[in-house]
C-alpha cells in the first residue's frame, strides 16, 4: 500500500524515447526544425497504478485529489493523492445483503455520499472516520447529485440537488457539524422540487449539473434521463442562495421545461463538462446517449437555453449499441473519451474523427467506469482488479491542422503561435486558399509572412496580373526584412517604386483623381519611410532615374526634399524660372552652401527677396562669399540690384558689425559710385584712428581722389596722420577745415606751427585778407606776429599790425617777469638747504652701553654700528644683511664692487706697515694719503647705499610690504622643518 501511486514504465514510451534520442533532427529548406518525431508522442498517456486490491473494486470516485473506492461488500478506501502512502480504510458495518450502488464526491473532496442498493444513503466527511446514515434519504435509490459549487465547503454542502431512479429531483443539504440535541442527523432537509418523465412515465435522473454564470448571475440546471436533456434557467433573489433552488423550478411550472429528446436510448445516459483552468464555469459539454454524443458549447448569455452550437457525433461503426454499449464519457478541451468494455476511444470534437484507441488486456477484467477529476484534470479508469490513470499531454498540439483543414485559419494560427514551422504551413495554406478565392490582397499579406520561395510567389501574382496584390506582398516582405539584408531591401524598394509609378501613370490616364491622390499619398509615405531611409538614400540616383523616366516631376521634387537633396530641388525651380519657389526652399532649409551657389542667379531676378532672405539668415552667412553674387549685375534691373546690394552691405556693416576689410572696401566703392552723400558720413563714423577702422586707407584715398571727393580725401589723410597733405588739400576746400587739421598733431608743436604757417601764407598770399590772417594768429598760440610778417607785401602799413605787435610785446614782458620770480624762488630755496646742512653737522645721538642691535639683539658697542634718527640701531654687518635683499640688482652689483675696492685698499694699507727704503719715504707718505682718501670715499659711497635710510622705517620697508615673509622657493623646506 505504501507505493500505491508508483508508476510502471510503459514499454511503448520507452521505445519512443529511444527513437527520439537516436534520431537525427534535420533542417528543412524553409529553415524550420523537422518535428515529425515529436508529433509521434501520444496525447493520452496511460499508466497503471501499482495497486492490487485485496477485494474487488465496486465503485470509485475522484475529486480534488481525493480518491475513494468501495472494495468488496463492506470496505471503503480513502486516499489523499498528495500523500498516497497514507491510505485510510473504513468499514461500513453493514450486516445485511446491501451493496454499494454509487459513490458521489463533492468538488471540494470533503463530502462522500455512499448510495446503497437497498435505497439507503450513507454520509462520510473527509475529516471523520464515522459513517453516518441519512435517514431522510431512505427509500430512494440515488442516481445523480448536482453539487453546489458556489456555497459548498468542507463542513457544509450548501443546497444540492439529488436525482432518483423514479425521476424525482430532491433538494437537500448536508452538514458535517454535530446537530442540536433534537437534531443529530447530518441531513438538514430533504424535499422534492421536481419530477421528470419520459413518454408519460417516470424516468431515472441519470445526471444533474448546477451552474451559475452570465452578467445577471443566473442559475442553470441541467438534468438528463435516458433520452431527454432538460434545462431549468432562473435567477435567485439576492441573498436567497441559502434557501435552495426550489424557486427556479417553480418559475418553470407554468411552462413546459426546455428539453431535447432523442428516440434511441441505452437504458442510461451520462453528461460530462469541460472547464478551462482559468475559468469557474464549464465551457463545453458532451452527452452520451443512445444516438451518439451530443456535443456543444455553453452560452451563459442566451436567455432561453444554455446550450449552443449543438451537434451530434454518431458512434463509430465498430460500436454496436445492442452488444457493446459505451459505459462512460469524459470531455477534454478538444476530445471526448468513450469507455467501452475492453477499450478507450478518443474522438476529436472538431471533426468527429477517432484519433486514439487503447485496448485493455483481458487479464484486468471488464472496464467498469471512467472518471475525470475536475480539479486535477487526470482521467481514472478502473476494473474490479486494477486502476489506471491517463495523463493528457499537449492536447492542443495537432489542433492547428484540424482548424487548417476546416479553413478556420485564425484559430489554427492561435494554436501554433509558439511553433513557427506550423505557423508557416497555416499561413501558406491560408494564402493559397485566399488566392483560389480571388482574395488576392489577403493572399499577398499571408504569403509575405511565409518562408515560401519569393520568386515563385511574385511570379504567381504577375501571371494573375494582380499588381496591387504584388505591391502588398512586396511591402509586407520589405517590412519583415532585417537591416542587414541590404541587397534584398534594395531590390524590393526599387521594384515597389516602379510599381507605384506604373499605378500612378495608369490612374492619371484614367482620370480617377480620388484614387490617384490616395495612391500618391501612399507612394510619398513610402518614399519618406524612416525604416528604409538609408536604402533610399544610397540608391537615390536610381529612384531619380525612375521618376524622370515616368515624367513625375512633382514626386521627384518631393523625394528630393525627403532626401534633403535641396540642390536638385532648387535647380529644378531655377530651370523653370520659378525663382520665388527656389528661394522659399533656400529660406526654409537654411543651407549656407546652397545660398552661396544659387544667390548669383536669384540676385539677377528677385534681388529684394534675396536680400531679405540674406538679412533673415543673419550671421549664418559669410558676406564675403556673397560678393560674387552682388557684383553679378545684369543690364535690366541694375538700379534695383545696386540699391539692394547697398542695403545688404549696410546691414552687414551696421547691424552685424562685420569687420572684414573686403566688405568695407566694397561698401566704400558703392558709396563712391552710387551714393556719394553717404560716403563722408561713413568715413566719419568709421573711426579716426587706423586701429579702429576696417577699410583699406590707401584704397579709400585712391577711390576718393579718382572721384574728386576732396573733403573725403582730407578725412582719410587725417586718419593716416599725413597732416601736411591734409592741410594742403583742405586749403583747396575750406580754410576752417584746414584749421581743424592743423590742430591735430598736439604732441608736435613744431609741426603744428608749420601747418598754421601754411594756413597763414594761404590766407595772406591767396586770399590777401589781412584780417583773416590776424584771426589765424589769434587761433594758434604758437604763431607770433614776427612769424607771419614775411608773408605780407611791402605796401602793407603798420596800422594793420599795431594791435598784434602790442600784444606780442606784452607777452614778452610778462614772460620776463615770470623768469625773474622763478630765479628769486630758487635763490631762497638754496639758502634754506645750506642752513639745514649746517644744522645737521652739529647733530648727535647718545648710545647707552646696554643698547642692543635691532636685528641680531646682541650688544651694540661690540662692533661698528649705525644710529638712525628714528632711534633704531644696527651693527654694520647686520644692516648690510637686512638691506641687501631689498636693493635693486643695479645697486647690489654696485655694492659688491665697492666691497671689492674696500678690501683691496685694506690689503694695501697692511702691506705698507713693512719698513721702506729711505729714498721711497716721500712716495710712501704720499701713497698713504691717497689710500686714506680713497678708503673714506668708498665707505661714504657704501653708506649712501646701505645707510641712506632706516631699513625698518624707510621706503624699503614700504616697498616690501607685498612680499611674503618666507621665500616661496624655501617654503616647502621651511614647512618640513616644522613637522
């Protein structure tokens, strides 16, 4: 018993497994794996349970992984399939001759009903070992039970329906909990709600099923007799589910119940349901009765009947109802299994064909019953001496073929989505089917998804003269190509372009404007496709040739825009004299190179619009590159071109502040030739210094001179600082202009005087105006009367110069007085300096013996020292070290030189202490005097450098305030010494 669910190794499966392991799986021409060997695996895999019952098996019930079987006369075996090694055996304790008629197990696997042949019924709960009798049920032979799936739980069944052999339907409820003192029975109530008849006589209720579904939560009750199938439909009041189903039967009393009847019967019938895993309500049903199997779908929306798409699958010819009646039926998703006395047949519900037959050996005995666990999905079959179990493996594997043969291609594709080789076959079949039915567009869409040979399909549509279908096929095929398949993409893109152009040409000739416009939009969408942009760009020359060969100018322009080949578009517009359109394209896409290329042509015809476009472009255009376009004038419209040229040049100079010399020179030339009034204004605002201006001065001077603009020439001379030339030329125009030029060299008085003399000479000699000459004298303070007298003729009397001569003499006298005053101030200053020097000679300071050097802090009187008026005192050598780093390099070198000289004089004086010859005495005495004088002079010079001021209070300390206390070069060394 410990290994009750151990599985035998089926020899057939072993052989199949060995074939698979040794098989060579090949590759077909379409690139799919050959899966024929996989398809040979059986969908229904039978396994015999390793279990030898101690007594014969009478009945078996399975639900929710709970298995119950009746053994012999008085034994009940319960097995939890999750723990198969822990079976539970219970003795019913019956002493009479009663036998177990049927076992009923609810959907939770908790409530077991044991119906006896003596019209008694026992109850056993999953959690107890005690079998309890249902006293209210006594006297009725139970044939069927309709469980309550919504309200049933482990302790209570909720309201259920019970069918008897006399055609009576009872409503009952069983509770596993102990009753009250006055009610210890598990059955809460047991009341009749309906009765069924056949041919006016009571008929056994073979099957009962209770379902709830639909948007209104209606209840559907299905009851079957030997040859009738009854339906009861009703809606329970909200909150009245606990009160049972009697109201549903009462709602149908006024009307005859809905039923279906068949003439033949086997003395019994059986109904089975299929419920998908993700749903709570059954989806389809199968009713085994005398004529065959009634199969259909369950539609919870229909108000009158739950059954829909009903059809009868008659039994196969080898089933003789009179000799070998079907025993049980089980419904799966796509098959129903029929149990005969020695075999199991599986018949497909899609086409009614038998797909599986399994013959049981005689040694196991006659097959008694087949049961499906609605929760686990396993199918159980038992005989008196053995138990078998069926696993259903990949039932939907071959369904696609059936749907495909039924031309239900959508369903076929749904069941082979994860199998590309099967999907390819379905698509090919669907494409062929559509082609034969002249649905060429649909056929093309399907063919494009298959792996069939491209050339074969294309030729098929060409032979049928279906260009639209061919185009659809090519489009779909193109969309499924990878970017790496460049050759194929190029072929399809070119072919599609040709097809579109042919179609457009045909539609245009037919005059069908609506379809023509739709096709054109579709073609343009194809040309602008981002997915194939690279291919179209690489083969744009070919596309251009195709468009040109068809004379399709509009689409060629559109394609050029899509390819951003604006040069071709603009050239097209220019060739057709549509210059405004060309300029619109230029302005829209703002390509500088195209502006430079096409501006000369456009400037000849639409100068104003072109200049407006240039101005709108602003700094994105280089004006220097547009000069060729500006200078390419034609005879017609030249005046407008010139004015627009000047307008753009002024925009560049005044708005964009362009500094290119060529632009400014060109604007100068335009002003000089066509707008002289603006020339002088431009020169004046351009600047007065050569560094400020951006035009060529020499070119401007030559331009102004050639055109006779003397005033402009004067302005250029002034900027070039050629003041003499400027004055000479200005005297030809205006004396006041010459005067303004003469005052310009402010730093060169000699030149200014020379220029003013030129002006005076011109006034005197050319204009012979003495009064104006005197005005010149007053305008320039550098000229004196004596400077301009030589310019006057001899006949001029002194009366004309009387005032000027008197003014000149007064200036001289005033100057003499100023000189005298300066001399007196200098004499007084020298006198005060001499007195200060005399006073300083008698000044002294007192040094205490305990005074210390301000630098080294050692006693001051130990070595030579300096005393400053501020009170600071330094040793000679300490002051030397303090001052030297702050001296300029020139003074440092001078100090070193003086030190060397002082050392040399000291050495010389030491050598002179040796005795000298008498004849040299006078000479030595003389040399000593010179050496002393030189030594004192050197020390004096050194004092001037070192001790000119206190190093702590003088300018040296002020100048060194921004210097760091530690030399940056020695900072790291000093820093490390502190660590």
